[in-house]
């Protein structure tokens, strides 16, 4: 009977867990739809802005924008975009692992000199790197409370100011790029200096446009906006990827709970049958003893 009671408790526990994972999956599915709408609406704008900037810059001999200035990467800032919460499978560890690999493969000399800084956006990355005594820049976990362009711009402007002052010679961002609920790609992009037109695919046109204000002024205005849009897009991508990963993870957890529930019910029935058989044997043996 002790075994039966133990199995019943485990069955109740698994059933409760299954209900929780189902509920979390539904919540993530609802949040995923909103997050997906946000990133799919921004992508065409970000792509067009990049094309316009590339086309305008291609016809200029040079620009004085400090955000295009190439320097020897003696001081590096790595922006790691994670989530504030877990229960999303390998979502957070994938970007953390990618950041560690980037440092080891590309910036090992700078890291040894203490010239690699981490700007974590998300509590999971913040906690990971803080516990390992990395050089941290700020705390940006609160941005997820209201993930708007204005709030992300504050983070971007701080990074841009640090680059102009020479606090960083190069800034790279690592995040999960959203494809669908089941697939996210860990992506590393150079945020600063902004890649020059020759480093990107530029579609030139033979048509001359009359621009007001001047072409140079437009480029100078578009460069900061492009940088801000790039980081904002990375956060929206990561946000959608987080909910997709969590929904997939909770779906898998629900399936696993169902499989465990079947196994426990089978074990319960077997234990129950064994208990009944034992009781019947004791009854028969007792009756035989009395008759004897």
C-alpha cells in the first residue's frame, strides 16, 4: 500500500506540472504573436533604411561621421541580448556560449588585457557574466518592461557616446534572430563602427535625384538612426525568439509529462494488481489453515 500511495502522489504531481506547462505554452503563444508582428513590421523598414543609406553613401567620397571611423580594436564592447526569465530551453545559453566563443576566437588578446566589456540586455546574461567577474557596462534588464524604440534608443545612445569618446573601438551585438517558433539563429553583427557601403550589398542607380537638404546632411542623419534601428531590431528579434523558444519548450515539457503520466499509471495499475493478488493469496492461505 505504501508503494501505491507513493505512485498516486507522483501522478498528482505530474498532472499538476502538465497543467502548468500547458498554461505557460498558451501564454507564450499569445505573447509570440504580438512579438512576431512587431519584428515583421520593422524588418522592411530597417532593410529599406540600410539600402537608402548604402546608395547615398556610395556616391560620396567620404563622410566625417564618427560612427564610420575604423580603429584598431584595442577596446571591445560585446552586447549580449538574452531574456530576463528562463524556461526557454537553450535560448539563453546559446547567446552566452556564442559570446564566450567570440571572445576566445577573436578578442582573446584584448580580454587578457581587460579591454573586453560586456553590455548585457537581459537578466540571464547579466547574472552569468557578473558571477564570472567580467567587465560589465550598465544594467539594461528593465528595457523588457516596455520594449519600445524610445527605451532601446537610450541604451544605443549610451553605446554610441562611448564609441565616440574612445571607450570602445568596436561594438558587436549577439542575439537570437527569429525565424519561427521552433527555429532561432544565434547571430553576431557589428554595431559600431557602422559597416561601410562597400562591405554591404549596394544597389546603385543611374538616376540623379535632387536632394533637400544636401546628400551629405541626409547621410549624417541616417547613420545614427540606422545604428539605433539595428539594435532595436536585434531586441525585437530576440524577444520573439524568446517566446517561440519558451512555447516550444513548454510544449515538449507537456509531452514529456504525458509520457511520464502514462508510465506512472501503468506502474500504479501493476502495483494495485500485485496488492490484490497478495491479499487474495493471504485470504486463501488463511482459509486453508483454518480448514486444516
